[in-house]
C-alpha cells in the first residue's frame, strides 16, 4: 500500500483589497519573501483566477506547494507557519479571510 509522503497546499492570494484597491509593490515583495521562506524547496504560481466570495468579485493569484511529511504530527507542525503567514497576509492585504486548502498526496520526483 502506498502511503502519502507529503501535503499539498493551495493558497489563494488576492490582487486587490475588498474595496477594489490594488496592493503596493512592497506588499508583493513581502509576499514573495514569505513564500520563499515557507517553501524553500519551491512553490508554483499557477496563475490568476477569478472568484466570488461573500459579496465580493475578486481576482486571486493561486499558488501550489508541497511539504514532505510522514504523519499528522509533522503535517500540523508544517502547517503552523503557513497559517501564521496567512493570518499576517489577511491583515496586510485587508481581507476578511484567506483561503488555504491542504491534502495528503504522494509525491515522486523522477
């Protein structure tokens, strides 16, 4: 039986605040610094996606990353700094909430 060896994270980062104001270049510099720190092995910016949430039409940058873990304790430890980052991002990007989806996956690098 193949066991998952990683968690895959999907993060949705807005391009504008809830009033429609775009973010400053320094906000994006902060964002990229955080992503490189959180995911030193790499992350993927999938592109921009459009959505609707609680009365807001919005544009978001979608990111994927994987973190190698072997069990739930390691997964929770790996997720803690990601949740902390998103809490900071929520304030910096003036959002009501930030989207994080994660799931167990099996990663093979061939």
